[in-house]
C-alpha cells in the first residue's frame, strides 16, 4: 500500500556532496521512523541514518559529522545530505519507512564516489 521512490544518487568525486530524497506515495495514513540504509559491494545492508517521528536521530559511526538526515512530514519525504563523500561510501542507498507498523523499502539509488 506504500511505495517509496528514491532520487539523488549518481557519480561524485571524493570530497563532494549529494542529497538523496525519498518520497512515499500510495495509501499512507501514518509514518513512524524513516531512514536510509546502504549496501556496498560484498556487504550486507546496514543502517546509515534514521529519524523517528519525534525527531530522534541515529547515525552509523561512519556517517557522523558528514551526513545529515531530515524529514518533511507534509511531503511524506525523508532526505539524506551527504558531504565529504569517500570512496567507501559507494553503495546502493535504500530508503526505509515504517508505516502503520510495517517496513517498506525503496528500490535503491546508486551512489558512486570515484575520481
């Protein structure tokens, strides 16, 4: 009943920035925690950042100081501002939204950090 569409991925040089966006559509009556996860080559999908409905934010250690997560409840959207990108940030980034107690996932957007 909920669809998530990510955008903003692409190729960026080390030290550069990208802003990822995720918008929820469909039948959305309640949105709780929203977050971003990523899966790099040969790795499992891990949490990068998440934000609760109350505004509590958690970051992976690798993201602290460089990434900023935010949400716009009116737009049913969550964003991830990524600065000072490193090659190890290269991964597919997935949007995650909890709606009415159910986890929903986007299809992912590829971020490639390379010179």
